[in-house]
C-alpha cells in the first residue's frame, strides 16, 4: 500500500511539473522562425491592455502581447514590406476545441488596416480561466467578439504563391 501511495504521489507531481502541449502557443507555417511560446514567454514581451464590453455590458480588461509582435518574432514582415504577394497571405488561428478564424496579414499591418489583436494571457489582472485560456486572442476592433479565439493554441501563417 505504501509503495502505491508513493507511486501515485510521484505521478501526480510529475503531471504538475511537465507542461502540457496545450499550454503553448505554436506559431508555424510560412515563417522563418517557428515558435512555441508559453505564458512565461509572453510575460517577457511588450504588453498591451484592451478593455472590452461583455454581453451583459460589464467591462473586462485583457492583457497580452500585440499579435504583430509575435508574428514579427516569427519572421513575418510588416510595414513597407507588406505589399504585392505579401498581401495575399493570411493567418489561421486555431483553438483547442477546433474553432478557427482567419485574418489577412494586410489587415493586421498597422500601416494598412491596423486591426487590433492581442494575444492575451490575463483578464482583469488574473490568469485566464481554463475555459478562456491559458491563451486567447482578443480582437479589439471587431464589433462582435467572434474572432476573439479562446483557448488558442496555434497560429498558422500561409503565404499564397502564384
């Protein structure tokens, strides 16, 4: 019995210390530097806060990293390089539950459309709940939060070629 308790205890501790793949945000596809970012990695990057209205009218403050900063770190060029074939690229955001949304790379560029998106890991100063995160997208410029993907785990960049 004592051996079983020790084995169960060790298994529980190992499960608590090994990060789950769902606790990482993968940035892949047509990027020069694929990324696997944890919440700790996000905490070290430039941060922004966005306040959004909930369905009941209450205000919620999300904190996270501007999406363009993460894409730049992965090698996606914005600014003067966002022209021609680069404008045919898009970003597919995928959630753990299978939900997917698409953003054109041009709409994310501040010099073109500047759609505001943050990769949030905090809500009202606290880590996101399991139903929200640990990481989610918050689209600050959309009228409805349909593209604010909760439990986001993958950002896949696609560049169309002809």
